[in-house]
C-alpha cells in the first residue's frame, strides 16, 4: 500500500536459562540441544542449572560440553529451586528472560507457576513414546524402544498401539527378556507399570488415538509409514519405519530432542532456533499513507467506542489535509 511500510526483525533473547536434568544420568545431550540453538540465535548470556550427582558433583561429560560450547555460567542446583532461582534471581544467580529444558513433574509444575513472571519454552517431561505397529513391525525393535523411553524415569510412559495381536504378545514377552541385565532396571520396571499395549482394528484408528494423545515421540513401525504423515496432527517428533529408533532423535539425527509432553504437542512444537528469538514489528506511515489508512482506522475506532484512538488518527489526517 502506498505510504505504508511494514517490516519485522528477529532479535535474540538476551539472557536464557537452560535446565539440564542430571541427578541420575549425565544428560549432556540436552545441553547440546539447548545451548547450540541459543548460541546460533545470538543470545548474549546463557546460564545452565543442573542438579548434582549423589557424590555432589556435576558430571565430567556435562562440564566438557559446556567448555566446548564456551558456556561459563553453570550452577550446581536442580529441581524446583533451580527454576525459581532462574525465574526470580538470587544473590548468586541473575534472573533470566526465558527458561528452557525438560524435567520431572515437579520441575514442570514450577515452570508453569513461574510462567506468569518469566517466559518458558513448554511443558517438557516426563518423557513419552507412542508406537504404532502393524504386522510388519519387528517386535524386538519395539520392545527396545519402549525400554529406552522407560529408563528416563519411573514417571515415563511407553505405549504400544498395534493392529497385530501377535506383535502385542511378542513385545510383552520381550520386555521381560530385554529388561534383565539393564543398568537402570529398577527405574525401567517402575516405569513399565505406567505403560500400555493396546490392540486396535486399523492404522487409521491408531492414528486417531495418537492425535488425541499428542505424544512427545511417535514411532510409526508400519508398512509405508510415510504415506500416513499427512494424517499426523499432534506429535512432538515422528520416527518413520523400522529403522528409525527414537534414540537417534535423542542424540544425532539432526532434530531437537526437547519436545512438548502432556498433550502440549496439540498447540506447540519442539525447541528450535526460533525459540531463542523474538520478533519485533515496525511500521512507518507517510502523509500519503495516513490519508489511505487513517479513515479506515478512524471508522474502526469509532465502532469500538474508543474515541481517543479515533482522535489520534483524525488529528493527523486533518493536519495533512490542511497542508
């Protein structure tokens, strides 16, 4: 439109807080998934909070990744108190502008409560995987995928939907076999109790169920899985075919593993570069432009009963018409 110029620019968030779970496992991969896009976005300050191990230390792996990425502000604090510290600041930790990172139900509840005062990425955790399988699926792959999700924590959930009673039976048996000897067997055993194997009548019914659940991770272990991509409406990240394990997405496929849980995939996606940016819009109206858009704004302001809004436009239009 003549005389009306609109534009926008992306600006990095100034100070971001990254919560890295680490009480029972050194999740340095989460630091990579959060810090790399923050660095690429150009965030000036990056602060990391992570809980100590039982020995009271931050893992060597996590510290190495932080050094590799040039992150120097790291605090040995986890749980609700870490979220509160980043949200409101302490004598030691300066307040951040946005908090990122997964956690257990307590961490996520803390994120929700502080979101009135500081931005958060999303609800991320406890972990979820939903697997859709037909009779072409490899049962040992599926059971391993369910166990890999279960070892995140006792509150993780692994759900198998299948059209094949045979696959359901095989997976149920293999879960017990594969679980034995795993280093986090106690955690897995507790988590598997939250999990389900459900037999449904068709792939379409499984997809309908999945879209309602909106899983963090969705594995399509079905024939010609790519044919069904357009029907997937709600999911954090989708893994197609028998040779696409969720583990690869956790580490090195190229997608981000910080993803929405608890149904948040119905309204948001996972962390990306844009998560660390904010858009600022600009508009410049010339004298020619105010004569074009001014009357429109004036009529709309009058209809809404906002007389001062109308006045702000009419004053300018009148000034131009007077010459």
